C-alpha cells in the first residue's frame, strides 16, 4: 500500500530563515526534520505571488502553459491531487478561503477552509486552526491519504502571540512567527507515524523583511466605523475599501519621506512583492522531504525547482504519469546518489495591476531565469527594458547589476526563455477567469493591497 503524505506549504517562508547563518528563530522541529530528511537549500519558486506559485506546484508546469494565476483557474489542467485520487488516495486539505484555493480544492475528499478575510478576528494557528489540523490528523483521515495544508501565519501583517514576542524567538516579528510555526509543526509531528508517512514542507514564495519596525502593521479601524458596522452591516465592505485605500496612500507618503535615508533596495523592500524585481528574498524557498526511502541528514545544494516537488513524489512512489509535457523533473537521483543535471528555473513576478475588476492583469511586470551561477530578469513585454543580471557566485546579495557588460550572457538567458516557452500548449478558451469575483477585494483579502 502507498504511504500517507503530509504536504505543508507555509506562505511567505524564506529558505534562509530556517536553515543557514541568517536564521535567528528557534526551530527545533525544523532542525530535527532536516537532520532526518533531505533538505534542498537552493530551491527556487516560480513566482513571488501565491496563485502563480501554487499553480506551478500542483501542475509541475509554468503559468504560461496552464493559465493558472492569482486571478484565473484553468479547470482543464489536471493537477497532481487528481492524479493521486486516481491512484486511490483520499485527498484532504486545510486552506484559506480565497477563491484560488476554493477552486483548487473543489473535488477533494474533504476540506477545512478557514476564514482569512476578516483579519481582526482571524484565528491563526494559535487561535484554533492548529487544533483543527491536529483533530484531522488524529481521527479524520482515511488512508492512504494526502493531506495538504497551506498556512498564512507568516503573511504580513504579523500577529505574534505574547509568548513568542521576544528576542529569544527571533530578531524580527517575522522570525518570531517562524518560531511559532515551528512549535505547531512539533505538535503535528506527534500525530504522525513516520514509518508510513512522507512529509514535504515548502513555501509558495519568500518575502521581503522590512528594516522599518511595524511597517506592515494594519491601520487601526476608526471606532466610528466599527460602531457603524454594528447598525449598518452593508457599510462594512465600503468602509474596508476606504480604509485600505487610505492605508496605501499613507504608505506611499511614508516611503517618499524615507527615500532620503534608505538605499534603493531598502525602498524596494518597503514597496513589497509584485513589482519589477525577483530577488532571492522572494524566490528562494525551503524544500524538505522526509519519510520512507528518503535519505536522512542529506543537504542538496544544487539548484532545484518548486515545480519538481510532485514529479519527485510520484517517481519515488512509482506512480505512472501519462503527461510527458511537465516542466518539473524528478529529484530522486539525489535520493539514490545518482548523477543529476541541474536545469534553469523560469521565474516571474505576480500582478498587482488591475485594469478593471472584471479584466485583471493576469501576469506581472517581469520574467527571468535563475541558475546556480546567474540571475536574470527583464520586462515581460520588452526584452530591452528593466534588464538585470547578477553573478550569484560572486554577488550572492544581488547588489551589482552586470547586464551592460555581459551581452553574451543576456543572449544565452533569452535563448533559455525561448526554449522553455516553445512547448507551451496554452489554450485561453479553457481559462475560467473569476469574473464573478471582486478581484480588488480578493487581493485585499490575501494581503496584497
């Protein structure tokens, strides 16, 4: 019989915050899992936005092939969850209630959708979601099972419980939240039979960590608006939109005042994801495999990709795939100490541009390629604009743009993009664009506005 599978993605978790010299969090459970499993220290996400990244994971294909983005879902594309269902797995999930995850999990065996849009009353792991996950692990899974969990606790703004709000658990609120998540992972692990369960832990994308304290703190709701909501609930969505528009205006004004004292990169971190940059802060994510047949205490330093997760899993379990047009590849040669040829990672930014509520911009501003040695990105629509190239071996902090002095490398990177895209079988007629969803509200719900 196939083993059970626990697959956990932690929104906005960066690789360097659970492994390496930049880690300040207290993470005994991550440390134990890494020691007893195989950890990929150079795993690259497809995008800096959730829909693009998770869509790539569950299909092992890039977004331009599937049409799956933050604002659209292509139901004609078969996901790996469906492949596991075809192989007699029961698929369960604990997911936020955004429209993307609702679409993705429509045919799962059973799903717990937690409310994420009411940020003032959102429970988080410590407020009930953690206990809900434990309850499902204890008695609500019929095997063989695949249980997929996506956690939003690390998505700014942060709500750090008092117990974890000290330097003991990390230098920043972000680091302290990592310690909190690690604590709950320890509770989940107590319910797992390691002899017949494969555990995969990763993220959708990374994130910037602001040097300005409390930068992502939400605007306090005016007491008058709170009172008005009690008597006229219809005013709530209007009031929330006004508040978030006001907050964005305040942020822009604060950034303008800070520009004199901060570097360009520090300003970029304040503006956030979904812009014109794809630094490793955003696309270098953790990836851990642990379970039967997976080597212990093994660190894979070669570049691997987010889209390799499910091809690796099905190969490890000897599940036959009918689709041979995947962008992801199996990492099982690492498990067996066999030769592995590293492949370039295609990367792209997510979209924050709203043309209209019914016609959102599905794709972001820049696309690029990452290898172990070089990082390249440029404008999505014009290969001559916003051209950026870093030598990651000599400049791991990505501070020196060498594009103007290396035209031959730029040409080779463009050839890689063309080669990756030439097999695209995109069919826009199959896209199910969420025209019935208020996209601006959806972005606000997920914390992008």
